[in-house]
C-alpha cells in the first residue's frame, strides 16, 4: 500500500497544477483487434475516452469494450513539460473484479508510473507497475520500455518488458512494429482518421495487423 499511497501523492501534485479554462474532449476508436505492448487483449473493440486538458496537464478515462466480451476501463493523469518530458500515472481496471478491492493478491487495480520524453520525432518511455494486483494480472514491479521514431507518415517502435508483458515474467522484446495514419475524405467537410499497425512480438512469436478508425 506504500506504493499506492506514493502514486496518490504524485497524482495530487499533477492535479494541483490545473487552472481555469480547461478543455474537454471525448470520442471513440474502433479497432480490428486490441493489441497493447505486443500482446492481444481482445478482438474487434470499441475504445471510448473522455479527456480533460489545460496547458500541459491531462486527466481522463479510457476504455476498451470488445465484441468478444473483453473489457478494460482505465484512469490516467499526466503533465507534459515544454522541453518534451512528461510524467504520469495510470490506473488499469478490468471489469469483473470488484472496483473497490485494493488488497495485493486479488486487487482489481494495477497502478503504473509513466515517464516519457520526445524530441524531433524520437520518443522514449519508461513504465513501472507499483503494486501486485491479481485482478489486473500483475505481480508488481513490472517494467516496460519503448523507443520510437516518427518521420513523414510512418512511426517505428520497439518495446521490451517483463512481468505481465511476457509469458514467463522474464525481460524480453515484446513489441516491434511500424504504424501509419491518414485521413479518408467522406464529404468536403467530413473525413475519417484511419490508422494501421503491423506488430511482431518476438518473445511470443505472434504477429498482428491492426487497423483503426477514430470517430
């Protein structure tokens, strides 16, 4: 619980930076498959979100509802600095477990610290799971690192992690791929953003092709 308390302090510090005139946004993405950090968590899925931003501060809720019944509902908070660094925290929750259950062995929530840096198309991220949560499938202490580079219309990325990211919990490369996006014009005033990714998980030897539409 000390790790959870530390997370709450960090979130309060981030929230304390908020001032008036915040902006709200909401929407949903439709994906052919829910693949995250090189692991498939569901088939075709609708992924809604609600986001609140002011300056570099952002807080919101994101979810995934699969046509196959898989569900995930997360909360997050982050702050981005002008020089490219961002810090944040994410609460992962999977419906089917009791929302207010926080004990280590069967806890419904996985709390993760997020750190990222981006400059001139190059991005680096580091993530650390604070607690054990049986309902979220993590033993705590899980780490994930990702390196990415964006140029023109393409995004390249490679990620590695341990814990809940690999079948045996040992550190390994789990997320290698390339992504792209474009706008498809429907009418003169309306277009649909479409994205696609080709993903390989070298550790599990699984290969995915994912396409999404933003609504």
